[in-house]
C-alpha cells in the first residue's frame, strides 16, 4: 500500500480484529475445532460467552455485519430457540466441564431490538443451562431508539452490568445520512433511564468520520458526550469495508468515496472528493476527543477507549480476549477462540438454524493457531492498549518479544510510533491513533497483504 492510498479512506478493512486473518480460517480445519472442544480445560484460562443477536431496525450504510432487518416475530423466536440450543450443546462439551463464565457479551446486530419479554425468556433459558451469576461482567449492546424504561429495568434485573449505547453521532442529518435508525432525543432519554437504574457501567460508542462529519459537529459530539458523563467512551474511526451499502453505492457510481451532504470542515485537513474524511482528519478528530476528554478527567485505556475512572472501570470482555481467553461465539456467523483454535459459525440464517435443529454445533470454519501466531495475536491486540509488558510474553510464551520482533519495533520507534525500555513498549499518541494501520508489520509474511475477511 502506498502512503497516498493509506491516507485516503478507500474501500477495504482497516480494523485488525484478530490474527491470523480470517481468510486463513477454513472448513477443512473443523476437525481441529472438534478436538479442542473435546479437550480438558486449562484451569488458568478464563471462559467467556458471546451471543450474536442479528436483528436491526434498518441497516446502517457503513455496516458489514451479518444482520437482518426483515424478520418477523416467529423468525425471531426460531433464532432464539436455535441460540439456546447452541449454548446447551456447548454446555455439554468437555472443554466447558462446569467452568464458570468470567464474562458474557450480547452483541449484534442490536440485542436491544428484542422485546423485554423475549429478553427475559432468552436469558432465563440460557442461565438454566449456563449460569452467569458469578460473571464479572455482562455487557449488552443497545441502539438508543429501541430502549424503553421497562426493557432497561428487565436488563438490570437479569444481571446486565455493562450497557453499551451505540450513539455514534448526535447530529440528526448525519445519523440519517449514514442510515442510523435512532434520533438525538432518544439518546438522551435512554441514557437518563439507564443512569437512574444504576447500571454498573455505561459506555457510549462514537464514530469519528461518519459521512458528512465536520470539525464543528465533531466538537459538539464530544461536548455532548462529556455532558452525559458515561463511565467509558469508545471511538472508532470510520472505515469503508466491502459489502456495505456505501461501498456498493460507490461501485455503482464508479467513485471511490461516497456522495455526501456538503459540510466543509473549517480548519480541517479536508474531506475527500466525495466527502468522506481522510485518515489524518479522522486521527485529528480522535486526538481532539482524547485531549478534550482527558481535560474532563477521562483516561485513555486503548486506541479506542477512554474511561472515567481506570480503577473502577474495567472492560473484562476486551481484556480477556486480548489475553487469549477462551470464548464461545454463538449465533449466526459468530467468531470464537477455544483452546488455541479459532472458530467461526456458518454465516447464513438457514444453515445456522438447520444445523441446530439437527443438534449439531453450527461451525463453519476454523484455524488451529500455532504458538508463534498466538503470541503475535496477543501482542498486536495488547498493543492496542498503548503498551506491552515484555515480561508477560516471557512468562506465557517463553519468548523475548523485544528481541524476536526487534526489527519491527526498531522501525516503529524510528517513525515515532512507540518508545521502548528493557521491559516494555509504549505507543506514542500518534502511533496509538493509527495502531491498526501499523499492526501488520508484526504479521508473518504469508499473512501480509491478504484480504482481511
Ligand atoms: S445498528 Fe449496528 S449492527 Fe445494526 S446495522 Fe447499524 S451498525 Fe450494523
């Protein structure tokens, strides 16, 4: 990739979610997945459960997830039955062996699309087979426009500890243009109810660089977020993966940046020809958010996250995942990692439901991850926190990462992206803001330059 194409927001994935890349996961590796599920658990490895709820009111134009906007109540029940069956099947595999769950994560899609009655029934049935009473964290993703007070009361009662609100932006025109279903009023209303109900942690998600974004509006988004005073704020930089409404529109009109309402950024480095901000502008916006939120007593806890009180505000799901925990990913197209093997479920509704109706785990592809690649995976994921503790890798993998990857660290240090001591690595702010662009330097050669999905 040349410097020029790196700076423009072109089509393709930017965010590095896992390693080795998904394109190396294959159905041929499924026997390794089944062997892992039949192994005895490692007592030291925490266990988590991810549940994918694939329903949304409408598809956001930048979304590439496996979601459905056309399912009726009966379809939803069919899916929830399948999900309960999947968790039941997992509860019987030797690798689970009565292990306690450290965390549970309801992601999507839009978990809050489900009604209070559906949620109560789902969670009660799930807990009957795999209780999460002792879990340190139960996260639930919400779209503000789908929340009512009684739904939030139900979630609180059912043990949700961390509520994550997909705000993304506050401006009605930007929300609408990007295909978001919610309105600004709904954000304030939902947040107020959630606060009153005393959830242990409320997170707000924002996206820097939604189509139509401007400096003035971004500053207002940051100010409005601080005014709400959430426990944590997660900020992603807008990307244009393949298979989104935006990317399809672009291909149809033969351009490589989407059409947008004209919102010029005074003092900004510039929006691309069709109106989406380039990467330096998005980094400037996140940098501004970091500085402004730090001044409001937040601390940076990763390339994407700020927390109000680092000692009280943890993110168990993220930290467990980034330290190699086992996680069962349930639901259509979900990803998991167990006993050193990556797993992904089949990615169509029909296959997912049919396999579970036959009492089969709906696994679609897998990859056994060799120890060197497990080390690289944890190293690149932990680098997203802004620091690496070399001692951790020495203890866990018996390797000195500072020697093993000296050339890559040298290069990133020369470019001003990090600093090193004998024991650890610290990303600079500039490095942290573009960490996903830098991480492939640690990939083994066969994994570089491949399509990520
Ligand atoms: S709400 Fe989330 S999952 Fe649903 S379409 Fe929008 S971005 Fe995708």
